[in-house]
C-alpha cells in the first residue's frame, strides 16, 4: 500500500471519528420486565454496551429491569409511546394483536433457542414493519423450549380436561381450551402466586425459570418434552431513532440483526436448558417421559390450534400457508426444527 493511500485512509478515519464525536448525545431507556437476576438482562445490557462503544460513546443507556417502568403486558405500548426507548416484549401476552408472529408460538415445532432465535428473527423480518408498525422491531428471539408443569401428573392431552392452566402465550392458551382446560392469565412474575392460591393447577414455562420465579415450590410434575417455545421481540421507539444522526442510526441498524438475535438469546438458552437437569434431581419432582405414541397423541390433539391460528392470520390479510412454510424453512435452515 502506498504512503498516499495510507494517508487517505488515516484522514478518512480521523473525519469519521470527528463526525462521531459531534453526534448529539442520546440516552436510551431500556426496559425489561423480568427480575434483575434473570439471565436475559445481562445480554440486553451487553447489546447496549456494544451500541455505546460503536457510537463512540454518543449513545448511552439506563437499564430498568423488573417492571420498573411498567407491567409486562404493557411493554409494546411503552415503546410505542416513549415510556421506554427500547423494550422487551412478549407479543403473546396480547391475544389476537400480532397474529403472524403467533405462528412461532405453535406447539411442537422448535427444538432449541439458539438456532431457533436466528430462524424466527430471519423469518419475521418480512412481516415486522407491517404487523408491528408502531415501533421499530430490532430483533426477535426465543427462550429454550419449555413444557407443562403441574400439581398433578399429566401424561396425555385428555388429562388437561377440567384443569386451570396459566399459558405462556395466547397460542398456548388456545391449545389449553382445545383440550378442555381453562386459561388463567398472568404474567411470569405473578405466576407462582396464582398456583399457590389454587387459581391455576398448571403452567407452561421454561425449565430454568421455574426456579428463578419460585414456581418449582408449587408444581411437582413435569412433562419431559419440548412442548413449545415463546417468541419475543426487542423493540425501539421510532421517534427516538428518528432523532439520531445518520451515523447513530447505522450503529442501531448494525445491532438489529439476526446475529444479535442469536447472541442475546444464547446465555438465557443455556440457563433454561440447564434447569431441566436441576429440576429432575429435586426430591419430590417427577419427570413425565412420553413415548412415541403419547407424543403422537399430543401432536394430533393440538392440530386444531394451527387451524385456529391460520384463521387469525387470514383475517389479518396474510396467507397462512406461506407464513408457516416460511417459518418451517427458516427453522430447518438454522437446525432448530423438531
């Protein structure tokens, strides 16, 4: 490389640094509704730290875990309204509002959270701007597959008849009602109290979080199979992004990628997967293993849930087959299909 070329590159770097230094300082309020000790929170903070570094310190953040800025159910609207500038959202907490995204909640389709997060994020990029138009969707991700945990033993789908179940999402809620159970709605932080008071008999939940939320103290039977995974989104307030410089917007875009979706999900995925062995080793807890015939019975019993989902997607103007085929192809590509 010539000295002239080196000098040009050096000048370009200096100009970029100077431009970055002139960027107006921006402070982002990040909101997460899970408790401070939850393993997702360090990953969200690592994302923000990397944004800060890449912006030359012009984008900083304050982090608010544990529903400090608002309830879990409200996080999408909080990002829309600017109560939070970035928010962790479970779209499944609002039945019918995001029918396309709900495809990723359908039971018995996702095997792991790392590849699964990349798969769901890559798939949803075609729909996010239209379905979640009030916010900027940064990326989508999953927790590691969870299962059904109950006060009494459940083996077959018919065992759910008459039971009161706290579902993880509205899609899993449809599964419960299809099988003759009753849904009891609550956010994750409220779930233990619901079961302890007898308002619910069972819950769908990931393994490690059972202990984090104290739910292992109130349920003792666990179906040992990947029943479902809950998909989430990390969303940003549009006005906050619009007020940034072009360089700052590029930093945000560079951190709203499928690679970051998987990166943010990974630590939490390991935590949840590790929880299964811990629960299995606890005295008084029973792991209910399903044989091939029993799993087949579950798959057949929950098939109407996909039909119900398809109706909702159709009403939203989507082609259910195209949506689901795209999701399945993405799951296969990222080696996360069941």
